[in-house]
C-alpha cells in the first residue's frame, strides 16, 4: 500500500504530466531518477563494502548481469499481459533500462540520484528497433503460439544489452566531465 508521501509524489507526477504533456519523457526521466537513483547508490555502496577491491568495470558487469536477468523476467511477464502486452513490455523495458543506467552510473561513481541523470536516461535509454520485434511477436502470437514469449524475452534481452553497452561506454568515457555529479 502506498504511503502518504508516495501518494503525493504520484499525484504531483500525474499533475506534471497533465500540465505539460510535451515534456512527458523529461518528467518521467526525472521521476525515475528520484525513484531509482537512491537505490542504485545504496546498491553500489553495499557492493563496494562487500567487494572493496572490485573495479568500476566489475561493478558495472554485476549491474548488467542483474538487469539483463530482470529484463528476461519482465519480458516474459509482459508477454502474458494479453491485449496489453505491448504496453506492459514497453513499460517493463523502460523501467529496466532506467534502473540499469542508474546502477551503471553508481558503478562508475557518478551520483545516480543527481537530477542531471535524467538527461542521461533520455540520452541512453532507448528501446531501439528490438521493441518492434517484441510488438511484432505479440501480433504474430495467434499464427505462431509461443512467439510472443520468445520475441519478448529476446527483444528485452537484446535492448538491455544494447543500452548496457551504450551506458557503460558513456560513463567510462565521460568520467572527468561527470565529476560534479560524483558522490555515489
């Protein structure tokens, strides 16, 4: 059950979306940073405490493995959402990508809760052409039973791996320019 603070946050998100629908991607990206950024920072802190000699790259690999598995689970679950499968799959993929990117920021010691990470999400979290494969699988499910599940899992995995590679390169290559946002 949602707490009073969480409910107020949901109301303000909806109000913001209704007030400025043209800014929907930016509003949702900022909401994702607010929601998932602190958890990503906590994960990085806990993981560094357990593995103090782990490199940034090693932490990034752990995050990628975790969210690739998450993409498979969310993809499979979304495949069973009936007529809402395309919506459920898209939402699941975008949430997975947001969490992945913020965990990768934390792995590279960039503050995942900094509002500037919303710009990173907009730049890096794109489902890409594999999302079309997922939707096509949903449309073909009557002709080829099971195709929806297979295409959802493969598409979710593929897009997550693509976003992981893009985000890893971004945080690795832009480390000096991200210094002001460091504190994870």
